[in-house]
């Protein structure tokens, strides 16, 4: 079961692109872009640098998309 949150402002559903109005209930879904767990270490000009190959973000999902 997904925990629903009441919207404090209007959002756009990540899945179906419909609008989530202020006061409606929605869920947050974690989306990964790339590979956030992959980290490489490089040496540039004598300075070690950590290179991330992805990121993780949370996006709003409407109630209709959750129940599908």
C-alpha cells in the first residue's frame, strides 16, 4: 500500500501527465536516471575526483495511476 499525501500546490503526474490540483491526494515515486550506484574515481591534474553516473529523484504520481 502506498502512502498518499495531500498536495499543497498543483503538480503534474509523472506517469500520465495529468494535473494534480491543490488539495488532491498523490503519491511520490522514486525515479532513477542513469545508474546512481555506479561511482568512478578519476585523477585530474593530481586531484582525485569522484564521478557519479546517475541520480535519483522523487516524482508525484496521481491516485488513478497508483490504482492501475
